């Protein structure tokens, strides 16, 4: 999206009450990892014997009994999917898939298997529903073996195209429409959209990658990978225990994001309520994902003063211009010693503020990204993989982004190359599967 490097600096300001982080080890950023749809999942794992194939029986691990400390776990089952109001983790692996079949039974099979796998991984268990046989490929690729679950969350969403067949046309929520084209975008259709999406977040990049790798493998020939994105360095705080991080422009990002502790705001702006569209989405939320390249050469060449006036905040402290502290409430009427508005009319935080958007807010969970530079381009390919959750994207995200696209000063320094929207249903109950109410 054009200028969404700091979206949203909106709503009530809340100072984090501490800086506690999960007790796990950061393993460094996985960059440029390519996710592959490796083929149908098989119910066996390799075990080396002397010559002949051997069977190594194991206990089936399809229950949700934790095997790691509670602070490293976010169980998959519950009223809402994890990875939305969950304390934002440090790393992201995101993937979108296209179904290869119009049969609703094939969609059901994918969602059932993804649920079983996610329920195991998020409580720190490998996915081993059957005894493992050494003469067959392993079901679980195994790259997360012996690693902590690292607060892994797996969030599944449904794209608008999912409802074009399979007898689901009448079940698509009215607000689940492809996002409109906004001024200044240069979208790549191959890296936008998709029938299904998987967002895996964790405090270990290998754990996040493993989750998407496994789910791609389990999908087999029923769903193929459309596009994927690796992210690092979260660009928003979703709970008050987290400090504000900096984006790749060097500014503190997400100061005024909705926090999970703001129960009333979460209900009002994040979760779908009864009577709003189809019943199967009540308790769910809508995910918007956009890849925003930062034109770093131009950004790095402008003065500190111009950078601050573009964002509307002090680069070092994060305070709104005209104020002293990061968490001071944004004052759109504040003036500088010359009597001019401290926050310019085209500054990002002014245009994104709820005061200019009918009071609407969104919940952000974005991540920075960096890709290998194109040979001979002499330009870094890096920026923000923007993710937001909202109760009604047509009333919340679309008007906000239209305003930003029209006049945000950040537009000169960013380029949107990917744009997608997905409906994330509520969390499954034990014994059910993700999206089961949709397919009932």
C-alpha cells in the first residue's frame, strides 16, 4: 500500500508496562527461503536399519497436550485463531495457495489435515499421526526437531477466489471482495491473492518456516503454492509488554496500534460480531496483506527534518512532532515556533489518525523483509510486509488506504507490489477443524 510504513498511529496511546520477551534464543533471519509444494504427505518417517526396511512405532501425537513451558505455547484451539491479538512474535513465514480441485471434499481434507498438524506444532509436538516406516519419506520434514515451539501461531484464511466454486458462492461474506486498485501501486498478480493463506509467526525463524513447509507438503496435489514471504523484525506491538520497534526507515513503528489489553477496542475493530455477514465468520477477522517496497536510495538522501515531517514523528524518540514523548497523544493542532502546523497536512500519521478516518482503527502485525537484489539493479529490495486485521475491511482499511494513497508524503518513498485479502474464521474447537462451520 502506498505509505503504510507506520500505519496506524491511531487511537489511544498506551505505554508498554515492561520489556519482557519470551525466553527463547533468536536464531538469525532466514532470508530468501523458497517454499515448495513438495508433494502429497506420506504417513511414514525414515529410520535407518541394517539393510531391510524397519518400522519404528511411535505414539500418535494428535492431542494438544503441551510438551514445552507455557510461555512458549499458543494452542491452536480456542474461540479465536492465534496470530491476531497474540503477542507479536519476531519472525514470519507467510504463504498463499491455490486449490487444484473444485471438489469441496478436497478442501475439507486439506483443512482437516492442516488443523491436526497445527494443533501438534503449536504445543511443541512433531506431527506424527501414524507409526513411521523407514522405507517411506518422512511425513514431517523435521527441520524443527528439538527446537522450542517459540510461541508459534498458525493462522489460516480464505481468499475471495475460494468462493467462486465448490458450491460456496452463496457463503462468501459481502465484505470479502478483492481490494480496489489504489493510486501509485504496481501490483504483481502472481504474488497477490490466493484461495487460502497461512500465516506462521514464531520467535524462531526456523520454527515459522517449518510450519509453512509442513502445511505445503500436507496439501500435496490438492493445493499448490502461489506465493510466499519471509519476514523479520516485527513492525508493530500487539500487547503492552512489548516495546515499539523500528522499521527499515529507522522510525519507531506502530506506537498507537490496538493492544490486546484494549478489550473494547478489540471487540469493536477486530472481531466479526453476530449479525454481520455469514454466521461462520462470527469471532473471526479479515486479514489484509500488502508488500511495500521502500525506495531506500531516495529516502536515505533526504534530510532528517524532511524524514520527520514525512512521518510526523521525531526519529529518535518517536514523539509526535510538537510533543516530547513517544506515547503523547497525537495533537493535530499543535504548531511549531513559526506558527505552522507541527505535523504537516500530508504527514503519514496525520492522514492515518482516526480523527481523519471516522474514528476507525485497525490491528497491525506487519514485518520487515529484505530480498536478494536484482543483478545490476544497484538497489536494495527491502521494505514492509504489511499485515492488518479488521472487523470490516470495506469500512476500515479501504477508506484509510484511499486517503493515504491520495496525498501521503510517504508515497514518494514507497511502492506497493502485492495486495491480498483473506477471511480468517474463528478458532476451531477440539474435535473440529478450521473453517468447519463454512463447510457444514
